[in-house]
C-alpha cells in the first residue's frame, strides 16, 4: 500500500488541496517584521500596517498574526469582511476598515469591534442609528477628501461633517484621515496641496474646542518621500512587504522583499529551428534550442502580459519566457543550458546570486507591483518562514 502524504494541518483551508504543488509562494515573515521596524524608526510615530487584499498577496491571517506577535498595535484593511476574518483568526488589536461602508454593514462592525471609516454625513447618520439601536458606541475615523476624489467629504465642506461627528453621542471619533494620490512621485506638487487641505480641515476640531483625534495621511509614498505628512500615524502597505510603490520612488527606508515565487521544471525538450511555440504560435524557435515547461500560469495570477517578455531564473541564470503564458503553464527558452525535471525555477526572488524583483516583473508586464502581488491567488500555496510560535489557546487537556 502506498502511503498518501498528509497535507499538514497548519495551512489555511483554501490552499490545502494544493499543498503538494511544486509551485509556491515563500513568505519571509521576519522580513515583514524587519520592514515594520525600519518604517517605525524612520517615521517616529505609530504605524498602522495595511494588510488588505490578502496582505498584498502574502496571506491575510498569517501576516496579521505575525504582525501582532511582533508588537503591531493596530492594523488596516479595506473591507469589513477582511476585518471579520482577522477577528475570527484571533487578531485583537484595533482594526480600521478603510473602505466606504454600506448602512447594513454597521452591525457587523460593532459586533466585531472594527473601526469604521465614516466618509459622509449620511453614513455618519447610518452609523449613529445602528449604534444607538445596539446600545454601544461606534469607533470611527472621519475621511476627508483632499484631492483623490474617491471617498470622503471634501476638505472645503468638512466643517458641518466634523461638527456632527464630534457632537455625536453614539460615535467616538478616534481619527481623521485622508489619502494621498501622488505620493509615489517625490516631485509631485499634489502632496503639499493635499497636506495643506487636510490640515485646514483638521483645524475645525480646534475651532469646535474638540480634542484632536489621530491625524493620518501617509501611505508608503508619504512615508518614503514626505516627512511632513507623517503627522500622528502612517499607513504603509506595499513598503511593509519590501516593495517600492513606483519606479520613481526613492528608497529612503531600508526594506527587503518578503515574497518569493518559485516553481519547478515539469518538462524538458529540444525543439527544432522554425518550430512555433504555444497558443497562437506567436513565437518561433530561431535555432535548435532547449525549452522547459513551468507549471504556473495566468490561472494562478501570473500575468499573461509576460508572454515572450518575462524572464525566470533556472540554475542561477536568466532565461526568457517564450510564447504565450497559458492558464497553467509557460515555456522558457534555456538555449544551450541544461536543466532537469524538478529543477527549481524562480519567478520572483533570488537564486544562486541572480535576482528578479516584483518591481521588474511589473515593469515588464506593463503594470504596477501592487497588481502583480495581489493577483497571485489562492491556487498557489504559501509557505511561511520565520513564524513566531505563539499559543493563544492553552493546550487541550484530556
Ligand atoms: C491601500 C491604502 C494604503 C496603503 O497604500 P500603500 O501605497 O500600499 O502604502 C493606505 N491608506 C489607504 C486609505 C489605502 O487604501
């Protein structure tokens, strides 16, 4: 009888069926913790690590638990569902949900003790009504729009909004914030304008004689390039994962990438000069050459835009993807080199001194590093290095 290997219990349910895949994301949790410390040292104010969108592809629950274990005292997500998932996973620090809310969701925020972004007067009224009915105060952060035109009350009409919030019996105003549209670019004049508008809106608290709540504005770009925007707290996302937001960004904070994406050669072949390769026969071997096939594709979130453009590392050397990226596989031209089945293929990360960054992949695919990271989906198992052993539950006794 052949033993069927256990897939292990310490993996989240979504990826459990795939844990035997040769393709995997390796997340270095120590790198994330180190990046958090670097950011903290750079800004000197509290840091709200942002873990939305599956912690930028790194794994929501595992990253958040690790952050809490290394001392993060708050976190930010985009959607209430992400906040609820964190509470269910035992994350107990304050969690701010940054997205716009729907009235029917307010009960969920209250039930799970999640901080609400209130981005209009009518949403404030919805929060108040639900909080009153539930008999408990809602913790809120007021969202001011200073130039992004996404959610939030325009700075120039924030007076009545802020007044209604500070007078509200059923809301505790913990913060006031805005979001920067152009902070990735150190030379954009937009950021100074947004800061000025934001501080003008904050002045309403003083005018009303109300205590100033936590003022926060800076995303990763703000952290890197605009010290004036750090105010009382910063909200870095991508920088926490060791990735710069934009090619124009300056590395003013020392961070290192936490994510690697690796696979293995599943097939080796020699093709003859003139042989077309892949769907649509878009690439033709210019000479007799050697190809390897790698078992990951756009069905995993590996961009199809890398067709005949991207590169990977095999045995420490860079080789080009040839032909179209398929749903589950792609082909690589290794030329005169040799490779064997099961050889490691690095799509993002380091191998024998070679290195491919998320920034490079994004540039080649014609997109931003954020999109590359977050679209790596649950079909790819995540492996965690550097986890801290915490036992929130006492060991079961029998
Ligand atoms: C996503 C997000 C952030 C983090 O942005 P990064 O550019 O990844 O640092 C901060 N604040 C808000 C409101 C966001 O939506």
